[in-house]
C-alpha cells in the first residue's frame, strides 16, 4: 500500500493506493499556511487514512506528494512555489520524518501525468503527454514510462511556449503564450470580446441565464447553432490545435490527452480538435499520436504521487 498526496493552495487531498492502482480510502483537509504546518497536517491526514484502513504509516511502501512549483526531485525540495510561499523547502524529508516512511516529491502537473499514464488514458502506452486546460495550461511529459522534467526539474511547462509572437500578455511575463489562448481564462477572454460585439446573440442570452461568462458559455451556444458561439469555439480550437501540434511534432508521443475543466466538453472537443491538429502535423507515416480525454480527474494527482 502506498500513500499519494495532492497538495493544493486550498486543500491537501490524500489517498491510500493499492497494488492495482485503486484508491481504497481518501480524505482532505484545508491547506494551512507555512511549510511546517502543511507537513504536520498532511502527516495527520495520512495517519487518519491508515487508521481507517487498519495499517500503520510505517507499513506503507512509500509516500509521495505532488506540489505546485519548481521541484528538485532528487533532493526532495520545493525550490520555489509562489502559491504556497515556498522557497527551498525540503518537503519530502519533512514528510518522511513525520511518517517514518520514504517520501518522494514531484511537480503536481507532472505527478498527475504519471497517474494518468499508469492508471488512466495512457496506461496502454510507453509515452504520453498530459495537457490540463484550466485557469492556466499545465502539462506533464512521460517518456519511456518516466517523467521528463529536464535537468533542473523545470521541464514540462507546456503552457509557456509562444504560439503568437507579440500576442496577449501571459502571467509568466512573456507575450503570446499558449496558456494565454488555450486556457479556460483565454477562452473566457475570447467569449467576452465576442459578447461586446454581439450583445443580442444566443451566447449572450446563455451568459445572462447562467449569471456569468464561463469556459462553457461559447460551447453551449455553439451546440445550439449560435453563430457567435461557433465563431468563438472555432477560434479557440485553432489555438488549442496549434500548441497540441507543436508538442506532437516535438515529442511524437503515443498519446496526447487533455484534462482540466475545458476537457469536460468531451467528445465534442476532441472530435473537432483532431482534424485541426492533423492539418498541422509533420508527416510521420502511418503511426500517429492518439488524442484522448484524460480519465482520472482529481484522482490522477493522488495516484501519480503514490507512484513516485
């Protein structure tokens, strides 16, 4: 039995993972402030889960944690995480000391990709890239069954490749990043701009009915035949396809899968995306990267952390 911990800015989620990569028991607690408090509360959560399962923490095979930020995986250190105010925090060692079991740590997006690779959309393959479409665009690259995170732990920042030189400013300080266009935030920006030009569209009515503009607004309108919604979806998918094709051309993974909020559009998203991506790929013969939806949702981070 292994423990996987998914550390977020709001909650710490954890689960015991068995040999079949199923979560047997899970729980969560609010994320406190400060590294010492986080390590303390994460360890207390693990002890509680072990008690529910009738085992001792020291009986665990290992404990893994996925954390936001830049990670030195060999040292077990969070080099920097602005969300958690971490600066060179030896979190893996702190967890090991608290539980009496070997601790491992990885970047949360990379860890989620590892979970999806072992137990979700990538389990039949040897290489996979996970792209998460949420507030930002995150990702994790799995090559030869292992996380590729570069020599310094910073690899896999797929959202920060530029797809539009001199384009929309990104939170990272560059302009034209994929994240600025293909995230839910970017989709909402496109939607609001279209609404200003077309205040009488069906899409505008949907936004009013729901009380806000979300990443779903344009897709809902497009499904109902609204021209404004369709135009937004078409533009958004062109940006999404551009970055996806870049990743495929660079790494040629067996599968590229999409998770995060926008991926909840399901087959409607993937089916429309496939020909757009295909049109931008470098010719590689009959063997082509499969495009799929992620399967594990929030479980990916827990399972991936357990697999560290």
